[in-house]
C-alpha cells in the first residue's frame, strides 16, 4: 500500500513567519512530488511540483525533496492570513497514468 | 493554461433521481481524468480513473453501476450519479492530466468541484 503521511495539524504560525509543512512517503521508487493548497469548500490548486533532490523555489514557496529520507517539505515565507488552508502533499509512485497518491493534508492557520 | 471546468457547480436533487456532472479540459487534451469525492472535513477520496475511449477503472468499494463514468473525448468526462440518495451528498471533484502538453505530464489539474445535495 503506497502511503503519503502528513501531520494533520492545525499548524499555527504568526503572520510574517515561515511555515514549514512536512510529508513522508512510503514508495522509494516515487519520481514526482506535488504540493496542493485547498481552501475550505474549494478544490485543490497546484502550488508546485518537484522531481529532483534539493530545493525548488517559487515566490514565497520553497519545496524541498530528500529521496534518501523519503521526505518532502514545503516552506512558506512571510506567511499571510490568506495562506490559511489545508496543504496536500501528493506523490506519483510509478509514473504513467496512475493517479497521484495524496496525503490527508495539513491544516495551516496564519494568525494576524 | 491547464484549466479544468466542471458543470454544474452545485446541484440539488430529489432522492431517486440521476445527476450528471461534466468535467472539461478547456485548453489541453486530457487522456486521463480522475474523479474524487470529498465529504466535509475529510480528505479526498479517489473514486475512479477515466481514460479516453475506454472503460473507467473504479476504486475498491465504489459501485460502478451507481457512478457511471464516460470519457468520450479528450476534453470531456462525465460522472452520472444514478438513483441518488442523501448519503451521496458530497463534493465531487474531477482532475485531469495533460500528458502531451508542454508542462509537467504527471501533474493533475483540478476542476472547481460540484456540490451535490440529495434531498
């Protein structure tokens, strides 16, 4: 059973701080990794993808991947109240047309 | 780019009726679409994987005769909830992949979702 684990939270951070969201996955051969954001009552929206070990930055967001540790993280710098949402980690375990395996999500609350 | 639409955005129906939800990829060809269901405060649950021109693959526990999926073209998949009952009330979300586009072929792009309420 391919699994993606996330702390359900809530993770509370003050406005302007760095929010750090973590995710581990069970299938060592997984090749692509994604972070989605889901606001309450809305569908998920893609934040970014990462394929290679190391960091990938996009604006205030940085994804980090460590395949040896089977660990993916998302850092949100200068957190804003509008960042308050559930963040979903997703993994494509074997490629092709198989669906992404999603974690249950971490709820982030940014306190003004 | 990579926009997915769903119609309707919400629907209310009586118990026993059927409801059809459309999912369209607006600016790309989606060889594969995925249908999810999400109950309040719960995580996404994959219902089925739909490949253009072939039968959908349903996840364990999802009744294929109740949730009919048709993926007749590279831009349209439909989910029909047959003989809907109150327990089918949920948020239904489709997702599509653009395997032939210039972007990341593994990414799933989500539609805005359809909220179904069965009275």
